[in-house]
């Protein structure tokens, strides 16, 4: 911790050598890092948060302000919670994108064919009238007939007919691409 303390102190205080900021930093760094560590349960990440908080404070506030310590503690809690949320989001994203154990990787030829089909479908949607394309996109995005009707301002009893017409127009545009 002592070498880390010196390194962090040197990097943050070196900015301008302000004595008041240095006193504040020396007095509050351990508490700010402790607040972050309570949230993150990771001393290294907590020190990163603490350093970020001090750098942020330095750029915006006077080190002699009577509320400086309270601001630093609150900012450490907020920054640590943000880091924790980011860590959680990252874990969810990685889990969602992970290939399940035992799963085979997709065939490159199938992947290329699927990408080509998507490109053909997007090009066909672009050539269709806006209302027609919107109906198809909304319905095939998982919306119910009632939700499509509400989104487009069309009566719910007309959606089925309009979708059938839109699908026919789409099939005509894509031709043999989906056979």
C-alpha cells in the first residue's frame, strides 16, 4: 500500500503541486478508497475509483472547501456503484454472447449465406413504401397486431389484411432469394 500511496500521490499532486489539495489528498485518500472498496470488494479497483474521484475533484473544486471531504466520499460511493453496475452489465453481456459448452461453431458458409439473406431483406425493405416496410418490421420484431395498430395509427381490424399485402409485396421484391 505504501508504494501505491506514493505513486498515486505523486501522480495526482504533481498536476500543479497545490499544497491544499495535497493535504486533502493525504487526509482523505484512505477513506475514499475504503468507501469504494466496501462497494467493489476489490482493493485495486477501489484505488482506481479513488484516483478518478480525486482527479475529478481537482478539476472542478477548491481543496479548501468545507464540504470537500463529504463530496469525495459521496463521489467515491457513486463512482464505485457505477463501476459495479458496469461490471454487472459486462458479465451479463459476456454471458449472453458466450457460446454454450459443447456447441459447435457455426459453419462459415451458413453464416455467409445468412448475412447475404439479411442484406437482401434489408434492400427489399428499403424499396418498399415506408408504411409497408414499417408494418413488416414491427410485426416481425415481435409486436402483436394490437401493438402494430397502435404504433402505426391503423385500426387493429385492418392489420391482418395490411400485413398479408405487405408480405406479398416483400416476397415480390426478394424474388428467389429466400427459396
